[in-house]
């Protein structure tokens, strides 16, 4: 494990190259644009702001009214280190998350990954939707993410509505 000073020296050296800043700005611009597209396509859904993160994940939530009533949300997540987009069913707080995980534990989740209620875990259920995204074709990428997010949302609505 490197010392904090060694980490900062490496960080500074990488920043001097300029690629990290360009990539980060590009990812943030893409996520802002994706959020706007999805908000415009789904005006009935409650939308959160864009959470920038600490270069670990960046996300925003879009919540259909039926999920909002249950204090649940759908998060569109970009994981920086993995260079991957995922979509998550999340809870409004840890209690809702744990209760929902427990309730869904005994159901057929249709192949979706059910999370464990543990520290550091923010999802109830998640799905990888785009691995190694092509940011050079942003419009097509947004269409793919929007389509897969809507399919996930429909499935989550059906799952949480089951008795």
C-alpha cells in the first residue's frame, strides 16, 4: 500500500497528462445529458439530481409514482473503475432497503441479482446494462440505456406489486 503522499504524487502526475480531466468531464456531460433525455421522456417520474460521486460511481434516480409510494427508486449508475452502466432498484433508506430485500428473497427475481443488506451496499436489485460503453456514439448509448432502464423498471414494478 502506497503512502498518502505517494498516492497524491501519482494523482498529480496523472492529472498533468490531461486525460483524466477530459474523461471525467465527458462522463459528467454524458450523464447530465442522459438524465435530461430520460426526464423529458418520462415526465411523470420523480427525478433526482446528478450525484457526481468520488470517481467511484455517478448516478441519478428516476422514480415512477408506484415506486415512490413504497419509498423505492430506480437508479441509473455509471461505475467508473469498471467502465460500466448498471440500473438498480434502491430504497429511500437502509430500513426500506433491508425490508424490501427480505420480502424479495423468496420470490423469483427473473434472473436479476438480489443484493445483500450490508454496509456499503446501496442497491436492492441490480442489472448490468452496458459494459465498456462507447461514449463516442453518445446518442445510441443513451437510447440503449434508456430502453434497458425502462425494461428493468417495468420488471421491478411487476415484482414489487406481487403479493
